[in-house]
């Protein structure tokens, strides 16, 4: 999931208004960029619904679920959207400053500070749930290797029993963060077209050399295949710093036009075929996702920006990373430990999970974010983060001492 956010000058915690009045009085540019958080929150909510569906009905992708629930089976595309959004958001500030990061070391430290503390806290929670409540995988409970691999965020490189099925994307995104300065360098020196070509052509060539023209993806090494969608977001961020003529293009309608062929193929071939061909679907849908982000970031269409910056949606976006990190242990607990005592398998369990698991996951993520995410968004050191939790600023603490 995209857990990432723009740098402070683009859409940082200090710049993000809070409360209804603040949202209404926010400058248009800031309000439109705040809409990206709304998109992030809705995508995270979709992932929760996907997992409620996935673990209720066996047989994925040929699920036993009612056909009218097929729209919930594309959780992978929500993660692809997170990656596009991550590249887009991270590149907004560099795009406004000549495609410079402000220092590779500084960028990586800030990413680690933003991403790792909530992730490690969620890892501990997930390990405890997997060991003592419900396993996260049919391969069995986590092992010592799990603790090492997932603690080092190396799950895209080394296979180990998972403590949380949502964590695969954190490993992918961490690798893409290491690639990000190089992407900016290529964009700065040779332009957007060459950047897109350098990242996409090798992936397409790999796909075409695989028998059946649809690579079977394993449990790891997904970062190379997903690098083009991340790079698409980086390329799209140039629209924000482009000319007025570029910014005024109908990006919303262009996003619809770009998505239509992908939707048409998926509708004709079916949901299961789409899932089995994610390698190509990911690449095909990334341009439409990028254009959607460009539309929102340039204030188009106004009704969508208004919806995405509404207080409930914006609030969901504020703790979307926490929701992504901890929802699955809660959902699994409800489906496998609680629901069997009250309802029948299948659709009754799914409805029960929506009624019980979804509120618990959302409320739990909100509380989790208050302790393990928001302090690290609003502060840049352990001292100030702890001070933010206790209500004592570093300056006040020193004065009292």
C-alpha cells in the first residue's frame, strides 16, 4: 500500500489543514493535493474489503462468492494504485525544484522515519496474533526466519512464513524508495520519455520471453515488475510543475479514456482471467491511474476533489497506512475465530465481518496511528515524537529541567 507521502513542502503534516474550517479555507492547490490523501484512504478501505471477501470465500480467483461481489476481488490493483500514488506524491516537491531530492541520504532517512516505526509495531502485533490467535498463512505460523526477514523488510527478496499477508507490498515499496533517487536523476538529465522507457521496456521484454506471455509471479521479487508503475507516478508529478496549458488539460477525461480499454478487456475475459494476468494489467492501468492523480492534483473534476477533501474521507486518508498495516490480523480473527460461533459460512460470514471486523479494524487503525504513525509524521526526532505523545515539547521539557 502506498504508505508514502509527499515531502513537507508538497503535502507534509505541517501543511495539512485539520478540521472543517481549515479545509474550507485552505488554498486551492493545497486542497487539491489533500485530495491525494483521500484517494489513499479509499484505496486502503478497498483493500480491507478485498481481504474480507478473500478470506470468507475460498477458491481465489475462481471464488465461491456471489458474482455480484466480483468487484471486490482486485485488491492487487489497489496496491498498484498505492505505488503510482507513492511515486507521484514523492516526486511533487522534486518536480518543483529541478528534480532534485535535496540529498539522497536525507530522503532515505526521512522515508525510514516515516515508514519503519509503524511497520515494526504492526509486525510485532501481527506476530503475536499469528502465534497465539490465528495463523496468517496456511504455510503455518511465523518462525525465527520470519522475524529476521520481515524485521529487515526483506520479504520481497527472501521467502519466509508471513505474519501478515499485506506486508508484501511494504518490501516492494522499500526497494522502490532506493530506486527513487536514480529515477529522479534520469528524469532530470534525459527527460520523462526516457525515464519511462528505461524502466518499462526491460519489464515488457521479460514478460514477452516468458512462455504463455503471462509471467507467473511468486511470493517475492515483485519490485522489478512493479517499478514501471512507480515510475509512472514520478513522471506524472511533472504535470504539477508544468505550464498552465499542461495543467489545464482534461486529465480526468483522459484517465477515463485510458482506463476504458483495460476495463473492456477485463469485462470480456472475466475477473479470473484478469487476476491471472496482473503482470500486464498492472502496466496497462498505470497510465490511467497517473492521469487520475494529475486530475485531482489540478482540481479536476471539482466534485471529485470536493468529495476527497470532505472531512470523513480526509480523516480516513490520515491513518490509511495504519489501516493497511493492521487490518488483516483483525479481519482474520473475526472470520476464523469469532464468526463461526455466530453465523454460517459464506455470505453470512462475509456480512458479519463487514458489520464487526470492518469497524474494529478501522477504529483499531485510528488508535494505532495515534501512537505509532502520527507522531512520526509530525516530528523529525525520537525526542520530539515522544514529546508529542506525552504532550511535552522538547523545549518545555528542558525548561522544566
